[in-house]
C-alpha cells in the first residue's frame, strides 16, 4: 500500500478518536451550553463530530490530490453516461442488498430489525440539523475512500473480487460497531465494491452511499411522524382483518 494511503487511514483513525481531546476543549472554552451537564456534553460531542469530520475530509483530499488529478489511460473507466446510470442504479442495488440481508437476519438468525446506532444518530440529527452534513455526505465519502478505494482497491490487486470484497466489507461492518448487523453492513459493502469494480470510478459508490444515507435521514426525520402513523394504521387494519377472520 502506498504511503499516502496509510496517512489517510491514520487520519481516519485519529478523526474517530479525536473526541477524547476535542470535546473537553469545547467544554473548557464554554463553546456550547445545555440545560444540564449531560445535554452540554452531548452538544459538545455533536459539534466536535462535525468539526473533526470536516477537517478529516480536507486532510484526506489533500493527501489524495494526486489521485484526483491523475488519469491512468491503462484503466478503462466507465463513460459519463455509464457512470450516471450505475450511480443511480447503484442506489437501488444497495437497497436491494440491504433488504435481502435484513430478511436473512430476521428469518434465519432471529435478529430484531432496526439499528440502535442509527436511532442514536437520528436523535443527534434532530438536536443538531447541521449534523446531516456528516451523516449524509462527509461520512459516506470518507468511508468509500477508506474501505473501497484504499482497502478494497489494495486487496483487489492481490486477490479476487470475492476475497477482497469479503475482507473489506466485514471490516466496514465492524467499524460500525453493530456486530449483530454485520451481514447487513457487509452486503452494502459488497454492493459498493461491485459498483467500484464495474465502473472503475470511486464517485459511483460514493453517490450510491450518499443517496442511501440521505434517504434514511429524510425518512426518519422529515417523514418520521407520517411513517409512524402509517404503521399504526397498518397494524389496526391487520387486527381488524384478523377479527373478521
């Protein structure tokens, strides 16, 4: 692996751990306030999360500036039309993979649907809407650069797609710290890796990942009440049909 890729990975790790130092600094400077100590710490953590991800992205793009301007003619990349088509289609492929994996988790392993991690993030988004930038855009960009371009790309030079996709996707899943949903995250990782290999353009899995995260955020914040109402109505209808039968 090239040296600059190691620097990018190190930047990502430090970014994830930076709250250990960053949050106390914000609290010491009284940058944020809350109704109580817990709310103040939560607000400081959220603000630092935004700051650290923005800094992490800027450093990553600076380290990869050669990759951004390089044009290796030996690599046959997808055309503009193909890139757009796979970017849009990739969203549906990722959703399909996620749906299949979720059903396997429920039907085969008896895992409860839903993600505690996602719910916690959504709560923070409702408190600090600016966090949407991290959840929907910056986070997916960094994850695709790290897990697809660097880790998967490096493995793919030595192994076949399945092994490279498996290793990078499991690592991608493990980083989310929800091991009960490791199949779900791995399925998404495989899909994004496929899009990258198919088009040879990292922008394609980035677009699909950004679109998926944005859709989740919108559905669970803007339309959360409507979805809850629809689910309740569906449950009532199911109970009424059961009573008739």
